[in-house]
């Protein structure tokens, strides 16, 4: 039986070599027909820590690596373009302080 391959978005990269990836999907309600948003959460092994929060990644099924980790990272499909506003503000303040000193 071939291994499953999926594409999802990294929602958490706090752990070393582990990523929490969410695969979004829409399901039609059986009785009312309304489309509901649901998600599947997968814990993914990222050996080289190459993905970060917000990245779109391709994952593949693997042997159990821990209690919850059952997937491995294949590749980063698209890097996140989100900007960390707090880091930008801190960098701007640091640059202003450097200009004042010399």
C-alpha cells in the first residue's frame, strides 16, 4: 500500500525537529448541506528544521517516530511571507539608537 502524501500549513514550530501541520478541508453537512471548515492536525518530523510557521509543506506518512509523530517532511512548497511586526519595530528602534550614538 502506498504512503499517503498531503500538503498543509505549519502552525507551530516551537519544538526542535517537530512541526505541527494543519490540513484544512471543507465537509458538507449531511442533513443541512452547509459547508463546514474542518482541519486535520499532523505532527511532522523535520530533521533539518527547514520549515517555519506559516510555510506550506508537503508531508508523507512514515513509521511512528514518537507518541504522536507519524509524518515526515518531504519539502517546503512555499515559504511564508508574513512579517513579524514586533521584530521590525525593534530593528527600527535599534537602527535609530545606532545613528544617535555615532
